[in-house]
């Protein structure tokens, strides 16, 4: 039974090692004394540190020092304070995540995650493509916003889910509120409630809610509403 248990444990470790080796995510495992005990090839590739150094089982502090010396860390304003905060984090058993902006447009997501019995892991992920895509999307949205803000006609754009995607300055001036400040809360139901408050009673708003909530091909239409101050 002991031999079978040992064999099963050895097989499990081999399977675990093979799985780690195939991960694109850099994974370093530290023991409760804070020293690196295991790492996968991606961890070595992402840190750019010599394998000989990693095999010496450096502490987290020593690893951070080596990353700083090789230019694989963004330089914080208070290096000593940041380094102390990072080395103290495992004792708090609280996960911690940071984005490291490196030279050449490279961005890493670094995560310190507590494990059982005081051990912890350091995960490194290259999110440069994701960040670049996010920045392009944000730039496109800012451009679209700038364009529709030049229009005199008030515009509110809703997604198929009924959530507000975009509105322009003319809309805010007309309706007396800026839904763009709470885009996550800007559902058609909530915004239609505001329209009802500032306009004369009309079934129009219910029809608009129904129109936006319906799926499939729809024909466009228009209608009139009168604000409580008399404007049509």
C-alpha cells in the first residue's frame, strides 16, 4: 500500500509538472518561508531571469530586486515602500493584483495569491495585446463621443440589452441630465422614467421601452413629446 501510494504521488507530481510546463501563464510557487520552490518555463521566460538564479530558490524580495535590476519592473516612486508592501502581502493572506507597464509597450499582470499553510504563488501574465486592444477601443469611443457631441440633435444610443451605450451633449442639455456619468446603470427603463418625469403624460415612453427590448428586424418610426415647460 505504501509503494502504491508513493507511486500514485509520483505520477500526480509528474502530471502536475507537465501541466505547469504547458501554461502560458508564468507561475512561481513559494513556500511558507517565502522562498521559490517551483516555477514553470513561462515564469522563467516572462521574468527573463537566469534559470540558475531561480533554481537557487530566491526569496520574493530577492526576486523583485533581480527583476528591478534587469528592467523587468516599473520603477515605483517609493521602491523601498513598495518592495516592503509586496513582501509583507503573503502574511496577510490577501490576493493582490497589479499591472506592470514595461518598456516597448509590454504590460504584465502580476498576481500574488495566498496558498495553504502560509505558502503563496506569484502569477505573471503578458496582457500587452489585451491592453492595446482596450486602449484602441477607448480611443475609438472617445472619437465617436467627440463626433456626436458636435451634433445639435440630442442622441441616446442603446444596446440590444437595453443598456445605454452613448449619449451626446445636446441630449444632456435637452433632458437636464447626463446618463453618461452612470453608463452601467443607464437601462432604458431607468432613463424612460426620467423622460416621464420631465414630460407631459404619454404612452410614448412605454412604446419606446418595448421597441428597444424587442429583438429581430424592426421598422424605424418617430413621434412627438412635449416637455413640462411647453417645448415640443
